[in-house]
């Protein structure tokens, strides 16, 4: 792993579903919401779960690219979202899987300053940029989402530590 990440936190599909449903539960009394804007790609699955639980039918995406495998690169807006009608007074809800450094969150916040921003997972550097989150994870942890992983045997942590220490010598 790169020096920035010292820990790995794998998330299963089941855990992501439970955590996303917990996010919907937390948001239930904060609405109503006119729409969801999912931050792609990570926010797509949590947004679908939240939309189902809160019975929100209008869903759009904002596509921002900032990650490569265990590295944050330059942020780029790849696609904006459908313009919100001027007379719409019910706030929209932004959903993402994770707020890490806050780089993506800052971009989306500038686009929708009055929206409620909710993420499933939050790291300390980005946490002040979101209104609601479920689980805080340390800044030095790489969250391995289920769409980035496949099932296979993994050595116990103690064995992995020995291999890392040998590689560092």
C-alpha cells in the first residue's frame, strides 16, 4: 500500500447495504427531499438504496473523477446534473459512498450549496463537508468497496505484517 494508507477496511455487499439503509434511516426525518444527486461512481449503490428507502423517484448523477487505485489524482467534472427548476423549494440530497480528503465534496458543494450532503463513510479530513454520515474511518485507511474486490483467500493479518516488514528491509 502507498504510505498514505496503513490499513485496509474491506466492505462486503451486505455491509454496504446495511450501512446505506442506516443512512436512509438517519435521513428519514430530515426530508422531504425533491431528488437525489448521486456522486458517481461510488455513490450509485448507496443512492439506489437510500432512494428506495425514502421513496425518492427523481435521481440524477454528477460525475467527478478523482481516484485511481489508492491514489487521489486531479479532480475532474465529467458530467453535471440536470438543472433544478428555480421554483423547486424542497432541497435535494447528495449521496456519495465516502468523503475522504474532501476534494470531490468541495466541488459538488460549490455546485449545490443548499443541498444536504450525506455519505455512508467519512474520514476526518472530509467529515466537516458533509451533513450526515454513518461510519467514521481513520484517514490512513483504504476502504475496499465490494465493486473493487473479488472473493479469494486472504492471509491472516499477522502473516501480512510479516511480509510487509520483510519487504521494508
